[in-house]
C-alpha cells in the first residue's frame, strides 16, 4: 500500500520587498563585471577554456584564469531563461520558477545523523537519505527535496545513490546532480531520463536539478564544470552556488563578499550559456563569516545578504536558489535554533527567492536531527498562516451572527461557532502526557517524525523503471571501480 503525497503549498511572493534600489543593484553588477573583466576566474577545465576562448574571453592557458569582457557576459546571460519548470513525478508537484512563488527546500548535504533509536551521532548513510525523502514527501510545505545527508556507505558513487534514494522515495523534485568524477555524470543523466520517460520529457519536466559549488575566491571546480556541461546538454537545470566566507575566502565586508560570490556564480552561468544557449540555470550566493577567534564557520548573520543575493539573481534575469532560510548554526535543538528558525521562516515571503527555506539540518548544515524537520516545518507553517494564509471574505464579518446573539450574550452555543471554531490551525506543538504534564516540543516532534516514517509510503515508480535504475547504478559502480 502507498500513501497519497499531498499537494505542495508554496509561499506566494505578493509580499516581496525590494531591499536594494536599482542604482545600488547597478553598482553591484558593475562590481561583478569589473571582477570578471579585470581580475578573472580560475577555470581548471580544458573544455571550459576552449569554449570561453572561442567566444572571445581572454584565456591565460598557463594559469587557467579567464577574463570575460562585460559585453560577452551580457550576451551570454541574455540567453538564460527567466522561467522554467522543475518537474515532480506528477505534474501537480511541478515547480514553476517564474517569480510568483517561493518553494521550500530541504537543506543539504550533511554528514552526521542523530540516530533515531540510539540518539547517538553517527556518519550518514543512504538509508537516511531515503528515510528523509519519505517523511518530506508527507510535508506539504516542502516542495523540493535536496538530500539532507550523504550516502557515505557508497564511496565514489555516493551522489548517484543519493539521487536514487530521492527519486525512489518522494514524488517531489529532487536535487539529484552533484559533483562526481566526469565519467559518472552520464549515469545521472540516464537515471533522470529513466524517471522522466524520455530525453524529450527530461527537457520539458526534469525530475532532478544539479548544484555545483564554486571555490572561493574566484575559482571553479574542474569536475563541476565538466558535469555542468554534461547536464546542461541533457536539459537538466543547474545552479552554481558560491559560499564566500568573510575574513578567510572573501573580504571582511558584506558587499565585497557578495560581489565576489556573484562573480563566481555568473562566470559559471556564462560558460553554460555559451555552450548551450537557453539552458536552464539559477543563481545561488551564500555569504558566511569566519569566527574571529576560532576560524569557525558562521552561516546565519543579522545582515540581509541572502535578500540581496536574491535581488542580484533577478537583476541577472534568472531564478534564485536562496532567500529566507531556516538553516541554523546551533549544534543542537534549543533557544538559538528556535530563534534562527523563527526569524528565517518569517523572512521567506519578503525575500522572494524561487527556491529557499533549507529545512532540517543543524550545526551549519552538518548534523541531521530528524525531529528538527518537523519543528522547522511547523515554524514555516505558522509563518505561512500568519503572512500568506488569510483571504479577505466579507462573509467572515458575520454581521448576522452578531445581530442574532446581540449585546451581553455569548457565542458558545451558536451554530456558527460549532461550524467555524475548528478552522484555526494552532501554532503550538505542546501536548500533555497521561498525567496532564506538558511535554517538550522536540519530544512531540520526534514522535510525529517516527509516525510519518513508519506510515507514509509514497507511490512507487513502475517496476520497469526501478529495474532500469538498478541497472544504471550497477553500471556506475563498475565504472567507479575502473577509475579507482
């Protein structure tokens, strides 16, 4: 038996605000163009260098640094589509990235799991990726499944197994393409084609997208470039994600780090557009801070950099992977985690990022507490109800009901009360034990997570598709053994 996957609930962007004025955006874009033209970006890929050189970029073949003239950047970015679809297994679960909706995604990709049974931390496994996909399939506000943790039990082919675990355990769109040795990237394309049904269907409603992190400062990863070109040729949407850290891999000023990351992202998108004009790409730029005493990573800052990054993506004419985020730096579930989650959830409607949210991980996206997914989904649900869930209906003024009850009476027994009192979704996750004592919200969340994990089973893929995926994985494993 299988469970019905609920319809997804995106945040509408009707409340979106613009933080930066047009003149400020122009100055930031000018900074990006200056860096690309005068400083350059490292492209450690012969194929990428040849594509860029053929279109007029200035290539230093010895250092592999490429300088891209502003006119070439503008020409390339003019072919990038502003709107495209990230496909679900069913059309009702498709995500249309047109700026009218913000879709919540899970966070990724951590390496530690707090085990459901032992409550001890351990390395993540493929079974964790599958478990989280099943639970997220049941949560209506989550639209986009990014494997929260890595399949460390599969070595070199871990990204393929993460893709497989996602595609076989949720009907929602899956972030299924990640950096692998270039020889393995065609197997990811095969898997996506098998699920989509054909190469043409893959282009129309791709069931997976791919993400590639740049290397700050101002460098691309060689394998990522090769994979990005392979996926773009097949029509799989691609995001380049910059993660500059102020003080270590970026200037210790917000705007300097923002512009540097933007240059990294835009350089990758320019390459893809020059090779395959019109290939779907989206923009992702996450600025962090180096802890000034420990050198540690601080992701959540009281500076609206994610908001600015969304505006820069839209200024380049592409969708954004970013915006309001509930991702937390805290290593456990407590007051700090609640503060970051609550403030992040409330920011989602105002930032207007097409894919955002990043639910489910603690410890700067390294540690999976399964119950955190339920707590953060609840926080986002509260933000949605408060900011986006109300629709004005004149009938709700209930003037006839007020007249019927009249002065100095009450509404407890009125049929209107009986009909509507259950319309309200309450924010609290507190419940009482058998003795009437209140329980901790994280205990209730863990109980709810276990219930969903045990009972929710999404509709499986057809048997022939499952067999084809197994064949592709087996072939990829043989290739991985061959390349070492």
